[in-house]
């Protein structure tokens, strides 16, 4: 099972492709219900703490269910 943070369409649209450090950018993935998920590694979380995007770390983790292809 995978867990990620659910963001709004507006957040995903605004932040998609934006770099939050020198070599890492936001990439959102839709689940089966078309919710936008953000997946972060521990290193990504550490890198976000000191940025304007730290508020994303306050979003609780939710279960990601991949879309059926």
C-alpha cells in the first residue's frame, strides 16, 4: 500500500513541475477517484521544511488507490 498527501486540483495545477530545490520538482498523480496525490521521500520532506511549501507537510497521509488501466 502506498500513502501520499491529497491536494486540491488548484494546488496540483499551480505547483506541477515547480522546483522546490535545485533538482527536485513537484509531480502529482491522480488516484482511482481522481484525487491528486503528492508523494514525498523523507529527503524531500526534509528539503521542504525550510521552504514556502512547508505547509504541504501538514496534510495528513491518505491511502492511494491507483486507477484501473
